[in-house]
C-alpha cells in the first residue's frame, strides 16, 4: 500500500505542476487577446476571448498532463489507463475548441457584414452561407470526435471495422429510414450555395409576410410581421413556390390601394400624395406614383406606389401615406368617399276609373280591369230590374 502511494504521489505532483503551468499560460494568452481586443476593437479578439477561453484552457491543461504522464510513473498498466482517459478528454476538449472557433467566424461575419444597412444583399448571402456551413462543420466535428473516442477502445476498433465492412447495407437502410432528414440536409446545402433565400430576406410564404430569421440544416424560421414564428423544413423552399421580395436588393416597392367615389379629384389627390411622400424620411427619394388602376360598379380603384430602402421602412411608409390620404379625403372631399347610389323614378298616375265601377279600398286596379268589370256587371243589373 505504501509502495503504491509512493508511485501515485509523483504522478499527482507532476500532473498538478503541468496543469498549473498550462493554466497560467492559458490565462496569459487570454490577457493578451483581451488587451488586443480593447486596443484595436477588432471583433476577432473579442469573440476569441468570449468563446474560446474555457475550451482552450481545458485542452492546454489536458495536453500538458499527457506530456508528463508517461515519464512520471513506473506502473505501465496504470499509466496506460490514465493516459487513455486523458486521450478521450483531449479529443472532447479539442472538438469543443473547434466548435467554438467556428462560432467565432460567425460572430465576426455578423459584425463585419451587418444586415441592417441598405443594399445588403451580398452581406446577407455570405452570412447565410457561413451559418449553414458552420452547422455542417459542427455536425462533422461531433461525428468525428465520437468516432475517434470510440476507436481508442479495442472493442470500438472492432466495431468500427465491422461497421465499415457492412457500410453498404447500413447506408441503404439508414438512407431509407432517414430519407426526410437527409433530404433536408441536402436542401440546406443547396440553399447555402444556390442562394434562393438568405438571412433577413423578406418573403411571403403561404400568404404570410415575414423575414427569414434563422436557417439551420433541417428547418427555416420565418418571423412574421406580428412576431409569430413559422417553422418550415428546409426542403419546403426547394419544392414549393414562394415570394422573395429582397432577392436582388433590399429596396422594396410597396403599394397603397384606395376605393373612392367617381367624383374624387384624382389630380388633387396625386399632389397631396407627392407632398406626403416627399415629407417622409422613410421614402428613399426614388419612386412614387398614383394611378387609377381599376373600376368597380360603385367605386374607382386608386393605387399609390412608393419605394423604401428596406421592407420595414416601406411597411411604415405605406401605413403613414394611407392614413394621411384618408384624412385628406375626409377633411376636404367627404362626398368623394365610397357611396352607394340609388335612383328612384316616380311612376305615372293611374287614369280615373269609369262611372259605375267601384274599387275596393287598398287594391290596385289596372286601367283595363275597370272596363271589364263594368261590362260584366251592367247586364246583370238590367236583368234584375
């Protein structure tokens, strides 16, 4: 027992010393990156310090312990068991570090390519590709890490060899069982490189207006105008028709529809709309027009078009112009609001009935009806006399 304790104490001492040295080194590296981030304001250093601090420290400590472990103990079996445990831990910590490094790339892309500016199509395209590729990379890293950890076990190597030997059959079975999931994965990669949708695109899906909020490997999140979330599989966007208002650029051309009476002075309304659009900071100073585009049996249809730098600004501009045009009509031309016309014609007066013919009260008689009545009643009266 005392001999075993004498064997363990040096191992613990050397391992603790290596861990302390690695920890101090990692802390110093963290201080350097933090200072560089404060001085330069570069988002790379800020994101590295935020995301990679703990996985880097863990990986460095495990690697330092593994360096001193073989030379610090004479018991080879005990050393192999401990070394195997630290090998699995090193695989996990390095995988964690790689996943966090991919998140750093996404953070830097979000800062350097903001989507809240005008003409941001290229930035949104690159951000979408980075997000999708990062998720693919994370899935690959996790799969490889699990496989590498299993391969460190003797039985795991046998299982891996058997798996590779039957990879054809298992691949067919897995493909049939996970057909939908694999289809979504392939659709996600297709969306990343063919560019039908991008993060922050304005789309209309099944009649719902919204923005692309998130794109994963299996589903897409669409945030509607009232802050609801539509969760759609990625393959839906490759198999169905939808509208993408910002496919070419973020600039949006919106419309306002008004149903008014035929007596409305269109030219006065056009002048008022020009004044409203030019006074609004939401207009991008490019396009506007007011036209009569249709008529109905009771109204004529006016359509006003106006452009804005992005979809939210255009939505607010449309609501603002619509409200103020209605207020203008109510104040200046209230008779020009939609009305239902009814024409009432006065019927000609009926001729007086012939003598000897009586009419029942409340009963309408045609002119010929009285003559027939007289002809049929007079002979009867004569016979009676």
